[in-house]
């Protein structure tokens, strides 16, 4: 079976924002291998706001699984809408039961998922879930096609409307910032994956002492955390003030991003913003290291308790959170400084 035998290829990824950012590399690979294909990404409403600007995609469909597409009836309705567009191939990196059910209901001639997907036997072809980076793991789904022997690594092309770029510039200018600033993203869905609040405060103070402006980024859920850091360190918080596309535009202008093993690091890669990611309960071997052309992971590699879970937890199992306490702001500052001063630093994420 060849990829070029299909006309409308649907990619299903309705997980977290970072997962959707990483699946865009798969879309870019499909576009490279099959330029004439119609490629649709089915994703969450929030992720659709930035995924729509990936030029590899023909269309983006928001799967509102907690709203109008809730429950079995909602999945049936969405599948019916998509079937009208002649879907003939489904690629399913997302491993949930709901994704497999939607893939089946689409009625495509061919479907590909991972062996770890829920009720995986419903897919025509199943690919082993390999211990590699998520980008390569997703792209490996294309290995089942006869005409996909060599699959190059291609960074997704993100073209933001001029209005979004202007909005981000206006927000920065409002605070007297035009360039040479550091973005920090303290938030994460999982509490233990957040570098300590005290450390972000100290890092911000150190950066400002060196003459750098610091901008905090995040969603509505990060507003309180970022506001505390801003008030105690004198930096600026944009948390909850930007859409995801506007956040991408801000990252495109930043000198470096300092964040966690979380979505902002993967958004930064889409616009090739140099990235320092602090890893605690998780490790790079899980496949989610930052992929900007200049990236560094700062972590304590000497702790026997790491990793403690595949994606972090809400509380430290040992009650110490030593994996994050032990990563001092001075180490992170040095990593960020090296990225800003040395354009040749890092082609892939390295430990610091």
C-alpha cells in the first residue's frame, strides 16, 4: 500500500497542546511525501487555534469532546461530518479509546495506529511504540507505506497572520520591550513538572540584573502563579493575556525560552526559539525533549528516584520534590546565557 494511493488523509491527535505541536511534524512529513493530498488534522478546540497556521495542513477540525462532540453521539456526529469529505486514510498517534472509536467510525479504507493504542486491533496496521523522540515516533507511522522509505526531518512551517504579529508587538511595546528579552513559562499541567516558583523568581532577578527583560508566558490557568513571580521579581506577566498564536509570535521574538517539560517548549520549537527546559520527574528518554535547533535540558541526573512517572504527578511520591529543588537558578541562567551568547550551542537538546 502506498501513501500516494490516498487522497484525504486524517491525522487524529486530541491530547495536550504540546502533543499537538509535535504531531505537526508528522503532517509536514505527509505533505513532503504526498504534496497533492488533502490533509486534515482533528484536534482539540484550543490546539486548533494555532494548528490552523501550519501550512502542511489543508484543514483543521476541532473535536469538542467536552462540548458538542461529547459522548458516543458526539463522536458519531463528527465522524459523519468527516465522512462526507471522503476520508480514505487515518493516522492515529493518539492512543485513547475515543480516538480509536472515531478512527473506526470514519470508514476509511486504511488506518494506522500504534500497538499501544486502545483496542489497537481495530486498525488495519499497527506500529510498535518505539523509545525515541515523539516526533520520530509519530513519523514512524508512515513506515507501513511502500513509498515512504526515507522520511526526512522537516520542521513544520507556521505562517501567522500579520494581525497576530502586530498584536504581540503591541503588547511588548506597551511594556517598553522590542527585542532582546527572555521568555519564561513556569506552568505545567502536572504540578511536579513545574520548576520551583522560588527558582523562577531568582532566575528573573538574575536575568534583570544582567540587563535582560523577562516576560512570563502561560494560559489562564497560569495567571496566579505568574502574577506572584512577576510581583516578587519585577518582571512582566503575559499569562492569560495572549492566545496561543500570539504566544508563538512572542516566542518568535524572544532571545530564549526557559520552561519545563511542557507545551511551551514544543511551541517554541515551531518558531525555532532557543530553549532551556528544566526536567524533574520525567527524563529525555521518554521522547519529549525540546527540539528547537538550539536547546538545552537542565536536570539532576544523580537522583535514583528519577523518573517517577511517565508524565509527572500532582505531588512528589517522596514528598521532597528534590528533582526540581536541586536544579539551581544559577545553572539555568548559565544555560540560557550560553544559548544567547553562542549561536552554535546545541543542535539537539543536551543536558547541562
